[in-house]
C-alpha cells in the first residue's frame, strides 16, 4: 500500500483545492432557482471521474441526473457500489454563517461550506482513494462503482425507481456509504443501523376564510385551537407515543448493544450543550443514546395557521396545520405507521373542522450484520485510515436508500463516517475538518485494499 499512501500524502493540497471547487457549486436541490447549479455540479463530478480514469454514465431522470461511474472491469473480483449525493441543503438562515456558505473558506483546520460534511467532502474522499490507486497502479483490486444522486436532500424521489430498473447495472457484493459521522471527534464509527421515517402533514380547515374575531369569535370552530388540542395528545407524560399500535413491531435493544452504547465516550452534558436546550428530554427507561438510535420518536417539525406577523391582527384563521415526523426503528414500517397515525388523528379531530392528512414521505429502518466479512474489512480500513479501531453505532437519521439496497438488491451497506457530529450538517457554518478529509481518503484506499481481498465467505 505504500505507493498508494505516498500518492495521497503528496497530493493533499491538490485534493483540497479540488474539493473547494466542488463545494463552491451551490447545488441546492430544494430550490428551483439553483437547478442550473445542480446540473453544473453533476457535470463537474462526471468530468472529474472521467479525468481520474473511470467510465461515466449520466442518467437523466425526471428530477436531477444520477451519475454512475466504473473503474476498469476486473473479472472475478468483488464489486463495490459506492453511494453518495452531490446535492445539498438550503443555507438559510444566511445571517448566521460566518463566511458565505459557498465560499469554501478554510479556517482553524476546517473547510466551511454547505455540503462540506454532508455529503460532498466524504464522496470526494472516496474519489481520491480511487484516484490514488489508479494513478499509482493503473488498477484496483476490485470493481469500484460510484452511484451518485442529486436529490437526497429532497427525498430521493427518482432513486428507488432507478434502482428497480437498473438491477443489472447496480449488481455488486456490497454497498459503501459515507453519509454518516464519526461517533465523536477522534472516535471513528461504523454505523450498523439507521432509523426510518414517516413524515406527514395534518391540516385543518374551519371557516372558508379568515374571520373577524370580534364579529365571529365565540360562534365558530378555530382550527388553530383544535390543532393544538390534537397535537397535545401525541405523547404521554413519560414521553411515550400514544398512537395505538405504534410500538407493536419495535425490536428490543440487544444486550450487547446496551453494553456497547454504555461503553462509548458519550457525555450527556456536552451533548446537551451542543443542542442549547436547558435539559435533555428522553423517553422514560432509556438512555439518551438508546433514545437517539434505537427508539422511535414523534416530532412536530412545523406549525402554521393564522397571523404571525408583527403586531396584532384579530382573526379566526381559516386553516391551521402541522408537519409531523416520526423516526422509526426496526421492524416498524413507514406505511403501517402512517396509517396508524392517520387513524389516530382522525379519531381526535372533532366533526366541525375538515381534516386533510398527507403522507409526505417515508423510509424503512435498517440493521446490518456486524460480523459479516465485509463489515470486518470496513472496520480494518477505518482502523488503518484513522489510526484507531471504530466503534459500532447506529444513527438516528434516515438514509432510505440503504433499505432499498437491502430490499431490491439484497445488499448490505457499510456506513463509514468521516465527518463529525458537530460539523453542522443542515445548519449554518457547516464544516469538514481537513484531517478528517485526509483520513477519509486513507480509509477509502485501505477499504479498496481490504475489500479486494474479501469474499462473502471469508
Ligand atoms: Zn447526506
């Protein structure tokens, strides 16, 4: 590996300059005004992958393009499918950024930009791992395929149909993803479980239009008030979710998991400080880590209704609504949970308002076999790249495609986190530590080396 590692060592500056170029493209998938930037980003990566020596196909979808790139075919060698995304979250609130979100400023050993940690930096690290092999040896010990989409931050609407329609193209032995994080700075992690998601919107209609609260107050139902009543009945005082049947399929936390979580350097006080809340609020009977990884949740993500501008406006609003998401754990199913949620909300709503419930999106939770040969290779690669054995963690977030890989392609995903939990993904001042970027590249190279010597039976 010395030749490959030396290449990485001697090209750090070039890699960083290239990453800056990538991060300067504002590929915000949620904002139609950035559509051209999203396309530009896909072209940038396609050109870059071609430049490294991969053959690239760009698939147009009804949304943003999907990139597929392969290293020169090595028959009988394992095939690794790397999944990532080149789109990024919106940047608001803009005034909280210390440098413009697409300036890719370097300060205190970090690179600051929307997408630095989620997910352009980690995606790019793998590209550089592949480049290091191709430039030094002209070949890899396996078949490496990049499968990179541009709609992850808006729900990946066109990804599942694409996967279902391209099973042959995507045939592989294992999936690699770096869209999770280290457990803590200097504590690298392999993530073996993800929560799923059910996301719904409830909206209530009372009057046909906003009414004068003096002329009509006291005689008509107020959808904002009724909404608040309904929302207040989602959880009991112990933090348990009151939707009937909600917990029926929740797998208990295994004892090795409890021990692993308890052994992690988790400091509830530091974690609390990171959030800015006065006190953590957890489900009774579970530790914060258990609640975050292995227990389901229900959160109100947004509320609307009536007047919220400056000063007073005396109305009874016509409509009020809430966006509600539930993080799910194995073996909960998002469709089943959405149905249970809908039934429960309907049972709570009085007859004098009309109710509309939309199922906005969902994803299944997943758990991987932590003892598979692929997982062992991943653990070794991290140990070498970060100079430290990884811990085994779950993540509270969702990567719905991981469930799709499992279901449609029967593939396990190796989730190697390069960034840090405090990188500010989806928040102002998102960053990636430069050391993590370089360690990610080293890990990627070691992963190629390790997986190249792995078979499903080894
Ligand atoms: Zn991401």
